[in-house]
């Protein structure tokens, strides 16, 4: 083994996680699940997050340096608005992302003053609490499945550079279902369908999910929370290892129509 091989970063997986709201930082069980998941993966060189809570066309880079967080939620106790996650910026990774997207013929923009939103910093607080990994965020340029998959494919080379590409959203997300006392059939059927499709790497079905998935309209009245899993699947498409695992499953006790299913593409 030569020195360059010995010093090469481990190939990073691609992940999708159900990110939760800030009060979940008080849920010790959820914190422990995310922490265990992070420890089980190779420590990444840097983090690139695609969150459901940032849509901007073209794909736009934010938090390329340490800036204040985005507190994109309301009605919670004041202490959640005082939380910080001062991860270092990742200018070298940002430059690499720009190059990859341009090489793929995709547009790219910059918004350096935009900090990490709660789809990024809430789960990262649990997974990497030291806030010591260079971190940046990339917007969703579209909710079109084919465009999202192409975006993910363009980002795939980052894996061999030790960058963890992380999609953050929910595999079921219907705010009108918050008052339900138990998991409705449309949520459990959609969750089972997406687990099967993603597990088999059936990209054709995934890209046509609105027509093929049971309960799609109820699971996602708007698809921004589903979009990150499509981009993540695209980033993992060329993987020589076909393993897909679900490190976290089940439903939120406080919102039983929301699946907690999270995905790791190895």
C-alpha cells in the first residue's frame, strides 16, 4: 500500500434521515439512535446536507463558512432559538460541488450568508455533537424526481473523497395528520412500499412514485420532504455495493402518521 492510498479517506455512504423538529432534541431515545448510527459509519471528512427546508433554483450552496443558524420554525419555547451549531465551513468541498454540478451541465449558485436550517442542524446536533466536521448545505433546485436524481448522480464522486451526502426530510409528511391517534393505513402502506423500492434500488419505481406508490397523495400533499431521498438515491446509484439498510424505523409517538424510517446506502 502506497502512502497516497493509506491516506485516502474512507468511501462514505449516502444517507437519508427523518430529521424531526427541535423539541426532538429533548428525546433521549432519538438522540441515542442518531448517535449510534453516526458512530457505526466511517467518520466523514465533511458533510453535505440537502434539506427539505431549502428550495432554491439553481442548486445553491449555503453555510460555506460559519454563519448563524436558520431558525425556520415557530411556536416553540425560546430556548430552541438560542441553540447553536457552529460547524466549520467547507470551502474546498463547496468548490468541488460547483465543479461537479457544472461538469454535469447543472446550474449552481451561492448564498454564503444562509446558515444551516433545522433540517440540517437538528439531526447533526445528535449525530456529530462536537460540531467539528466541515459542513455545508445545498438547496433543492426542483421537486421534479428526474432532476433530483440527476443532482444526486452529479454529487456521487464526493463519496470517494470522504464526504457524507445527507438527505434530510420525511418519508411520510402530512401536517393535517398530526391529530391522528394511530398510524393510518395510507402511511403504513406508503412506508412499506418505499422500503421495498429503495431496498431493491428500483429507481424506475422511485422516480414514478407519485403514480406507483399507494397513498402517495396523502403521504405527501407536497413533495419537498420526499425530495431528499431521491437525490440520495441518485448519489448512491453507481455504488458497487448494493446494500441498503434502515438504521431507524417505526413512527413518531407524537405524530403516528410520520414514519421515522431512515436509509443508509452503503
